[in-house]
């Protein structure tokens, strides 16, 4: 059996747009439900959602039968954790809080087997190789994995060109919420200065020949980012969608204000 191609990575390399949804419910049943909705990719969040290795594995298994690509966000760029999540069968990782090209290069090496990297070899007992049924997995994996790095501080923006230019970084994702906090606008990811910084970052990432990504649950801003050339854009969050729908439904039957809840913030 041949190791499957990373269709998400290939689509980005071809310059195609990929529309995604953020999964923060940390539940495989909900992930499976969302997997049939028609998105190109789903983000399984291990940074701010209560996912651990077991629940991440369950989500990966739940979406595997659907034509949607799972991306796993780690809590941090730890070499051992990267190895574990890749062994679970994830092939695309999003690593938060990347602030330098040196850090990006370290992550590239953590994603790859020697001699290109330092990933530990245990694929024979791992889901990633389907327990060695993908006979050439060790020789194919380095080309299949996809590394997305998340820039979300003023310090990261200062190093953005070098981070984006790092060989082995397949895409650069802008984190609006932490960027807003870093810029002195805590809780205001829609602040004009923050949005201007995001738009400028998209242009700089594209200038380095790399795909840019962002989470923008405000439809107008999501479309703005797409128009500027962002290629992988998450346009909603499962928790926010559920909060809004349930709040509206309760209000409709309990005599409360039947107005639409505010759009969820970008994260």
C-alpha cells in the first residue's frame, strides 16, 4: 500500500483556495458531523480546546471517511509532541507562537525523518503507516507532511519575511486574537490596526511565495482576506456556531429579543 498523498498540501502548492472550519468542541461525534459539511479542511484544536492525544486520534478517525483534510493544531512546537501527533496519522500540523526563522527551522526538522530531520522512528506500531501496511512510509513521509506555522505577535511580524522564507514551511497562518493582544488591543481582533496588520502580513507571506492563512469568522473580513490572496481561511468555529444557534432558538421560544447574536470573534 502506498502512503496517501497530502491533498491539502498539494492544493496549496497549486495556489488553490482551501476553506476550513475550526473544531473546538473536542468531540469525535461533532467532528464527524462537520466533516460532511463540504469544507476543504477542519482544524482539530489542541491549543485552546480540551483535546489530548486520545481525543485527537478519535477526531482523526471520525473524519477519515470524508473528503476533508484534518489539520491538527498543537499546544506548542515540542519535538516529542510533533512525533506523537504525526504517528497518530495527522499529516498536517499547525504550530502556534512561531517568532523566528530559527524556530521554524527546528519545527521543519521535527517533522521529518533523518537525515533531513530528527523525527523518531516508530511507524511500525503507528497509525501513520497503517501499522507498516504502507510499506514505504518511512521513505515517503517527509514529502507528505505539511507544516503550517502560526505568527501571532508583534515580534513574529518583525521576523515574518524570514519565517515565511524558511524551506520546509508550507504555509504561514496569522492568529488574530493573540496578535491583537500583542498589539495592545486585547479582545479586539477586529480593531482597524489589527486588521491592517493582518492584511499587510498576507501580502508579505505571498511575496515569499508561501500560502497565507487566517481564521476569520466575520464573513466580510474573511472575503477580504481571500480577495487579498489568503489561501487557507477558516471561516467559522463549531463552538461559536452552536452558541449562536442555541441562543437564538431559546430566545425565540422564551420571549427574549429575537435578534441575531453578534458574529463570533475571529481568533
